[in-house]
């Protein structure tokens, strides 16, 4: 097994890794760090929570020219929360360097003071740029941020960048950089729509798909719970309060649903934080800071934040239904079970969501069926058994269907035999009727032929 000491890194980087108790590289780090140090462009596909951030930050700080005060590295992310997470990780490494040579990091995201950032850039350019594609592109386009000499571009969460409509901004940024650019693309999935962009900028990259036993970390337990006549509000509340989670995240499909659910949970006496698109940037930052301080035990969020939240200690995820985009299921669940820790993800579904549950299972997710009863989760019956049973292609007429339903309502000994006997009797009767009709038809045909013969 590889060790970080195998890479002969700067002493400051080792100090930073020691401070966060990183002893051995994760699989994605072990695969990626050596080839990035060689200057190769890479495409890294790995599950959420696998250590992708340090897979690119470690070689970036190792190769950084501390004497050159120009933009050397650009790191784009599709969400402010994820940008903040990477910025914190980068600063943790940078703070280990002596103040005189400390790497300069610029953090630029939407919702922050653009005028102030422009004024600061007039005095000094950062060596590492971290932010959202739109803000970085804006600062570059107006001439405040000089990115033309940058030799490294990182596109983190590329599939979410595509889904969010940020790829044109990333394209504009990449187009302004030197032709010998080293590009690093990291993502949990690589959609087909992303291929043209990759082919445009990546020349013979190293492509690494880090295998895993499942599409999510094997430290995560996936439970499936039906509503069984209850509302999803009631089920969510029961699941949140049946134990005492360190930190629980509840994901909803829409902003409207997030607000409704958060309101209901507050009415039940829970202190709940909300994260969704209707929360203004300043309030969002305040809420995220409060969450980081563990002021909240329960958080209701939309998929907008599914890959932007990195809160240590999240041990419970609740899916308020199957996400509209199935890939978001992986990103939601990936908020727990990080860095080898255990976690539980509970997916709630209505009877009309059977097909969507089956679609998630086709992605490689294995659910443990559970029933919620009397304040406890108990083992349930695998809903797939019904689909696996052999289904007869014989169709029954309405009369027989009525008989079957009637018999099932009044279950008595031998009722299955009685139903089978009735079906067989009905089949014999129909055959006799069919035979008689066929016989009559044959007689008519013969009579008609005989009459025509005599007529001749």
C-alpha cells in the first residue's frame, strides 16, 4: 500500500496532512497524485467522498512556483458550498508555509462583493484561484483577473457543472489559457454530453475510474421504507426522532417541498436549517456557518446543495422520495459514510414510486426493505418478490375476476383449489361453446356449397 511519504513532497504539505490525520492515500489519491506530479492531464471518476479534493490539491501545492506572483492554477466548482470546502482545504495547506512565501489563494464565487474583489486584484494577483465558473469568468472578462498564464485548470464535479449550465463559462476560461494546459477533470460520473468538451481540451489524458464494490461507499447502509398509509412528513419526523443522530440531512426534490417539510418539522419542535435556492447568499453563508458549528442537528436541503455540503459527522441521510435525476441519489447518499466512517441512508417511497425505486436498484444500489412500526424499523418483505413471481398470460373474463377477488376476501381452507377448479370449469365451458360454434359454421359452409352445386 502506498504512503504519502512515497511522493517526496514539500515538508509543509506533510505538516498539513499530519494536522488532519491523513496517513495513507485513498485509492483515488494513490492513482492520481503520481500522474499529476508528472504534468499529465487526467480524468478521475470516483465516488463521492473518496478524497478527490486532496488528490489534486497535494500535487498543486507541490508544483506551485512560490516566487511567481501570477495566476498559476484555476479550480472551478459548480456550487458555492463546494468552492468554500475546497478553499478551506487549500488554506489549511497554505497556512503551513512561512508567511514570506505563503501561497496566495483567491476565492471568487457568486453572491460576494465583485467590486471589492476587482479592487483587490488591481494590487495583487493570486497564485491559486478557487471559485464558481461564472464569477471567475466575469473577473477575467473585465480584465481584473489575469488568467492567461495559468498552466493548470481543475474542473471539479464536472457532471454537476454540466447539469447546472456552467459549462459555457468553463469553456471560456479554458479557451483563454495556454495550449500546453494541464487539465484535471474530476467527477462521480462522466455523462455523454460532457465528451465533446473533454475531447476539445484533453490530449491523450490519463483516465482513471476508481472501482468500488458498489456505486456508493460500502460503509453506507441503504434502507428502503414505504409510507404505508402515512404522509411523508410523518415518516420523516418519526425517522429523525426515533434515534439521536449526530447530524441528519433530509433531501427533497424541490424548493417548495423543502420549505414545506422544514416548516412541518419546526411545528413538531425540531430546530431545522434550510439550504435551497430561495435562501439568499448572505443568509446561506450564515446558515452554513451555524451548521459547521453544529448549531443544528437537522438540515433540509435540495439537490442544489447535495454535492456542496461537507459536514463532518453526518451519520443519517433521509431521501424524501427518489430524486428527479437519478444520479443525484449517489450524491445525496454520499454525504454520509465519508473517509471510512459508517452512515445510514433511508429512502422513503410511495406505492406509485415503485418504478423509480427499481431504476435506482439498476444503478447497483442494494436496499434493505424496512417497515416503520411502533417507533421502530423492522425488517420488511422484499418488494421485488412480487415482480419475480411467474405471471400467467391467461386472461380471465370479468365474471371470473370477480370470483377470484371475492374468494380472496373470504379466505377459507382450500380456496385456491376452488378457484383453480372454477377456472378449469370455465375453460371447459368456453371450449364446448367454441366447438359448437365451429360445428355450426362448418354445417353452414357445407349447406351453402350443396345449394350452389344444385343450382348449377
